[in-house]
C-alpha cells in the first residue's frame, strides 16, 4: 500500500461521511416533524420509549442526532428523565440498520438479482433516481431525492475505501496492528477513540467494515472494537448537554452509563470465554456481514441485560446528579437540529407568553378602578418575562429560519414571529393601563359613576375578544375568526362613542382636563389591545389553513355576509352603552 492508496482511502472516507450526513438531513426533513412528534407522544411506557427510539434512529440513520433530540427535549421539559431512559436504549438498537445496509458490499453470487443487490449494481440506479427526484421534485419529493443521492454517495465512498484498503492485507504493519488488538482493552479503546473523533457510531462501524474487507480483522479483534464504538458515541450527547439543565445532563449520563455498563458486562464475558475456551472462530477473518452481526448482537444483548435495570440506572443518575429537575425557560439551541420539535417548543413558550399577557390585561383593567401594590408588582414582573421571551424566541426563530425547512414549518415560524409581536404589544398595553390607573390614583382623580359603567362595558368586550383569540391559538382552531372580527368592529365603535362623549361632557377646569387625557389614553390602549387580539386570531386562521394572508382575501367576503352582520348586531346589543 503506497501514499496514493492512503489518499484514495481518505477520499472514500470523506465521501462516506458526506453521504451519511446529507442522507440523515434529508430523512429528517422528509419526516416533516412526524418523528419528533412520535418521540414526544410514544413514551408513556418504557417499552414504548424503547421502540420509539429504535424507530427514530433507524429512520434518520443517526443515533447522535436522536440523542441530541432527546437531550434537547429533556432540557426543555418536553420529556422526563424516566421517559428518556427507554428512548436512549432504543437509539442504540436503531443504529444496527446502517451496518446491514453497508454489508451489501460483501454479498457474493451471480445472476441479475445478485448483481443488483451489490453496490456496483444499485448505486448507479439510485443515483439516477435521486438526481431525477431532486431536480424535478419539490418539498418531500426533493428530500427523497437527496436521501437517495446521499445513500448512493455513502455506498460509493464505502466501495472506494474497501478497494483502497485491500492492499493492507500485504502490509506487515497492519497485521501487527490487529495483532495488538488481540488485547480486548486496546480494541475497546480504539473503537471509542475513533467514534469520539468522527462523532458517529454508524460511520465508525462502516470504517471497521471497510477494514474487514482486507481479511486481516479477526472476529476476536472486531468484538471489542464494536464495544468501544458504543462508548465513543456517547461523546456527542455529553457535549450537547454542556450548559444544559440538570435534567438534560442526567439524560446524557444515562446514555454513557448504559453503554459503559453494557460494554463492561459483555467484555467480561468475552474475556472469560476467550481465556477458558479459546474458540477457533475468534481467530477467523470477519466479513462485512459478520461485523453487522456482531454489532447487532452486542446491542441486543446490552438491551436484554440492562432493560430490566432501567430503574436502577435512573436512580444511579439521580444520585450522581442530585437536585430538582429544572427545565430550561428558553428555547434550547440543541433543538435547531430538529426543526419541527424546535417549533413545537417555540409554540409552548409562545403559549406561556399568551397566558402572561392575558393575566396582565386582567390586572391592568383592574388597576383602572383600584391599584393593588402586589398585583402591580406581579404585572411588572410578568411584563419583563414577556419581553425576555420575545427576545429569546425571536432570535431562535431567526436562527431556525436559516435552516432548510419544509414549507409548513417555514410558515409556522413566520406566523409565530408575528404572534409573538402581537402578544408583546398586548402586554405593553396592559402595562399602559396599569400606569393610567396609577396616574388616576396619584392625582386623586375619581371616575364618575357613568364613566365607570361604560368603561366596564368596554373592558368586558376587550376581555372577551382576548379570551376568544387566545383560546383559538391554544387549540389551533380558527372557528372563532368571524366572532373576533365582529367583536373587534364593535369595540372600535365603542371607543369612538366613549371618546366623543367625554369630549362633549368635559367641563372647564384642571381636573376635568386631566381626566380627559387619561380617559383618551385608556380608550386607545383598550382598542389597540383588541386590534392585537384580532391579529392573533388572523394568524391562527392563516396557520390552520396553511395559507398566509388567507384572512385578508376572505375578510371582504365575510363582511358582506349576512351572518357577519348578525354577529355584529348581537355584540352591539350585548355591549350597549
């Protein structure tokens, strides 16, 4: 083997890793968030979590990506540690799919079917299919094309690596290297270091399969290396948990302890068998399918040994990292790797903003008649939280927009940005109402009884429109759109009439003028709060229909609809002054 063989092997490795990366990205987009949703929903029992982790990892072809999702979910409070334990075990078994696909290169036999099953036969066909789907398709079809191209590149890289290392069979240094791996501990260390460096156990197993094609890797050397590869894959999860909540660090630690315990148990068994029986099979050269068999058997045996002890693993982690679970109060950057899950977390935090804004609106309205110091402090504290959430979510969604998103995810991100802006402004108007109430108190200005009655009518209408809009956002249901638009029109009319009446009835004098100024500010804040509630409702309508600006196209039609006029008249009767 000369320098050119080495460069060829390196080039094949680069193609292999690149193909695996673009295939995993395309498969994740192709899922359209269904896998992330599955990961969240199907974790009620440990068995359900196990099979969910297996399915997600097999689908995205990356245990590292699945583990980053799990750490992000736990950090955000979307999964508990108990739910995550089963998922983590399932991700290990899910990685066994890739080695079996890569072992197709070791198939032998003639005939049309035999040739088609070998990479030299199906890679060109996959490439043609993938290019056609990628260039001609859109959305999910384009993602399918990219996944096929990624798999074709991956297999081609594997073939190049295999051909390049075939000369290793004649290299004395290579034979000595694998003689050294006769020590199981060195094999475990080599597998762990290689996987930690490239941060992909599937890629690491693929490299081992390529080396096995040289005929110099024995079964006895391959088994410890595979054990070490499972340990090395924990590096990605451990790194992703740095700076995360205690709960997320626990999830990453469960992954590490599970793989360490599994490797320790079966390494001990392997050592005993080798020392006592010394079976001849350990000295045989391992084949590509043989590596896949070892990898699958080891992961299944680890799960069989440790699944019953999942509760013990959980308790061990709680002892090592004691304290209360503290989910992150802001969107976790780790979720950027799973856009649909990231959007779901953003939606949860936006719902928190909505609850805070609604509560502040209630407190602000109460302050117009009586200011309670405790309520005022809570309103200001909640307003700071709303502002902080808007900043954090806005930055996160902009970063998410830089990723390749599906059309629906892109629309959801845009609508959430608009919703957050309206919720933040709703909170600002609640703050303005509190300040108006404090101004009335400080200047000892009393609202006349008739003004109080009419103000109560207007505030009840504003609270109803807020309840309708925010409930629709929570349910993602646009059925109340007609009600909200009709009520918003009635609130506009109420504000105009109340303002005109105050101007007509204002008497000369400093107190009356001050009351008029404050009254005008209050009416403006209430009317604008209703406007933002209407904007929120329209965003919900656009999002549920999957069509931005749908409400604008239909508004004119609805306003000419007799049913719309009927709603307006009903609200005018209900909120008559």
